[in-house]
C-alpha cells in the first residue's frame, strides 16, 4: 500500500555535517535559532528559518525572507558545503540517545498516499502555519526537513535492516544535545528494491511533522495543477520522510501550564475540580500510570484521578482529553487550547521540572503533568481517522534537518 522511493539527496560533505545539521524548524524559536546560527555561517537555520537573518520585527512569511533562504541554499551548494548524490539512493538513519537506539529509512513517500489515507495523521494543522511552510517549500524548491513517520513492526524487515546496517556510516557525529546521529547511504540497486518492496503492504503513521507533510502535499498538488501533463515521476509528487519501526520509538509527556485560575482562588479551584476528579496531595510530580494526572499549584503537587470510567473510546479515553474536557475547558475556561494564550505546552525529558519552575516564578498559576500517550493509543486514533487534542505527543530524540535535503 505504501510506496517509498529513492532520491538524489542533497547533503553536506562529511567534514561539514555536524555544523550544518540543526533541530527541526518548529521546535526552536526564531531567537533561539538566531543565537545558534550567529557564529556559524553554514548552520542550516539560515535556510530552514531564514527569518533569523532579518531584523526581529520582520514578518517571517514575507517573500523576501523565503527568497533569502533559497539564495542561501544555492550559496552553500556553490561553496561546496552541500553536494547532490549522482544516483538516487535510500538512506539509513540511526539515532542513539541515552543508550536507546532507533533506526529508520530516509526515503520519499508519495503525496497520493497522504491524500488517500495510506499515510495516517492524528493532528489537525493550523492554517497559518501550513501556509507559511507551503510558501517556504515552494520558493526554496526543496523539502528541507524529514517528516517523521513510523510503521507497525512485525519483525519482517529486521533481517533486511540488519543487512543494511553493515554499510559503513557516511556520517557519525554527536549533536549538541548528546544524541549520536549516524547516516548510511544505501546505493545498491538490489538492496534498494528489497527495501521498497518491504514497505508495499504497510500503513504509515505520522509521528511528527504534520505541517511539513501537509505543506509538501499542497506544493505537489499546486504544481500538478500548473503542469497538467505531469507524469507522476516529477519530484514534487513526493516528499522526504524518515520511517521508523514503532517498536523502537518512545513518546514522552507533553505537559500543560496555565497562566491563571480563571478568576478563582486556589481553594475555590480545588473545590471545583473535586466533583468529578479525586484530588490527593502527593510527593510524585510525574504520574506513574494511565488516567493519573499530576497537578502543581501554590507549591504543592496533587495527584488527580477521574471518579468516572474513562471508557475505551480512542480519543475520549486519552488523558489529554480527560484533562481538557473536565478541567481545562469547563473550569479554567480554556475551550480552544490551540489558540488560547493562557495555556502553554512543555514537552520532553525535563518538562516536569520546567513546568514547576514556571509556576514557582509566578508566570503561571497551575501546571499539569501527564502520563505519556502510548504508540498504541496514537495508532488507535489514527486508524479511525481521528484527531488527537493538540500537543498530545512529544517524540525524542528529535530529527536533524540539513543532513539530507530533497530537491523538488
């Protein structure tokens, strides 16, 4: 069902890769990216977030900003920082973080597989973010970062991946966050054909990069409309992704912090939530099982448990849904967490420490720590074409942009 394709990757020369490679554009702020790239002229943020090279009040969606990114990419090619493989290849991408290893294949996937549901999503995109990334991709004429996909691992690909892992690494470096990044180039035509065939019966799931995927599909559809005689072989019919087995992935909690108590005192707020939720003081900031929610308010951690049966609906039974339906919406007045500026989201390894710090500093009044959504829960939602609440999953380690670029 899923069609993957080899492509002629545009990539850094080996001696430059550690200085080129960066986090995805959407997990760092403009100011953070600007600071990272300030003394690094070959940092890929100059391409993936070109607004960093403009004054702070510049509209990041201006055509001139995207054109600057395009020119910067052309300059990195001209200066010999980046080169394009002579022949189409597949690429094996391994990340090792704190002893945990995940290995996936970097390939192109068809926009038609996204349109027909072979590539399944679980997140609703925001129009303004999707439009911005569409314009960026169209002007720069490239997929500058991979979409993070995964497949159900039944063990059938294990031997094939082991064979590919025998290829000597093209890149092997440790990024500034301590993650080892290893890339192997699969150029043997027989191995490429075997890997492509291995995915033909798979459904693919988006783990991260919904806006990148949606934007790539938009660009492809637009270019088809401009080229009614297209054959399907043009590069704009595909977008770059890395595809991991679900068995190797780990989802971390995506926690919430709220700036105020919706006009209530702490006592009134605690009383308001105690009707439907059991509230108990705890010394455990992070919940240890599903349907437990940690809450930090006025220097105290509480453990929340629903008094009702959450049921088995793929979406309604999620802890993020329970928190939204029973506390954030009706009590704190946050009916649209996508757009409400009173709520912020913090994910990752140290997120519980960070949300407590922000409450202690006074920028927020209450924090909620969640038990991580599981891969199985994500697939259940995706298989029903459902949409999870925003910020339901946080995957680590994060991919690196700039190690491979797919030209359209």
